[in-house]
């Protein structure tokens, strides 16, 4: 069993990215992983924007990254890139916070014009933080995600099928993490 930190990088209170991610968390949990959700928007803005490395919420986030075997990083595409709040958090983590970790990058966006934002914007940052293995990511169009008032979410069939595949590839890659493979 792997510990997976599932990070939503949206600042929005009604985030489609967050809803989608929590839906995917259930699939990972059903596969036996321990999933820990982290919504960047819950971290105090003063800590993020004031570069307060010692703020308890930043220290706690850094510990969650350190303890995780795998990290899912999901972001809305804003201005052709990942969100500013996600970058604000990543900037406050140790340089090599992703060393030895398997990472699944995900994005949601309004236009297929930015479908490659994961690869040209997010992936290099994750790489610079030492990620051992960044598996294939996925971009989901916002119109394929319907958030309901009760907190649930509906995802268009083609999109959920593609997402299920990348989540399962991530899950399989976690199983090949050396210390977890040795334990099983
Ligand atoms: C400030 C802002 C900038 C955006 N810029 C882009 C963009 O450059 N490319 C794109 O495809 N979608 C863009 N979008 C659309 C969002 O990426 C999309 O609606 C996403 O699913 C929102 O996720 P969220 O609800 O988790 O914030 C933008 C939305 C906002 C609010």
C-alpha cells in the first residue's frame, strides 16, 4: 500500500479541478492506497504570499510531501500555465521535495489550445523538484466536469475513461516503488 498525497492547486471555492480530483481519489483508495487530500486554497494566503516557510500550514504541507510515496498534482490552467497558488506552495517546499516519488500531473482547462500545459509548464517544475517518475498526465476540459450542489461530480464518459487509465498507470507505477515492492 502506498501513501498518496493528492494536491488540488485551484484557488476556487467551487473548483472543478478539486471535485474531479476527489473523485479520482476514490479510485486510488479502492486500489488499496492511503490517500491524503490537500487543497492549496486551505493554506493561509499570508503564508503562501509572504513566503512564510515556518508557518505551521507550510511545515505541515512539507511533511505531507515528505511522507508520501506518490503525489497527484492537479491544477486548473490559468493564463496558459498552472495556477499561481500551486506555484506559491511549490516554491515554499524544499528544492527536492519530490525526490524518490512517483507523480501524476493533471490539469483542467477551458480550451484544448492549452492541452500541453502539463508538459511545457508543470512537468519541468516537478522534474526540478527531484520526482523519480512522472507518469503520463491528463488534461480534462472543464465542460466535461459537472459539479453538483451536493458536492458530487459527473465526468463525461470519454474523459473519465481516459482519467481512469492514467490513474491506473500511476497506481501500477507506485507498486514498483522500491521500498513498497520489497514490502509486498
Ligand atoms: C483566471 C483564469 C484564467 C484561465 N486561463 C485559461 C487558459 O489560459 N487556458 C484554458 O484552457 N483555460 C483557462 N481558464 C479556464 C480554467 O482553466 C477552467 O475553467 C478550469 O477547469 C477551472 O478550474 P477550477 O474550477 O478548479 O478553478 C482560465 C480560468 C480562469 C478563472
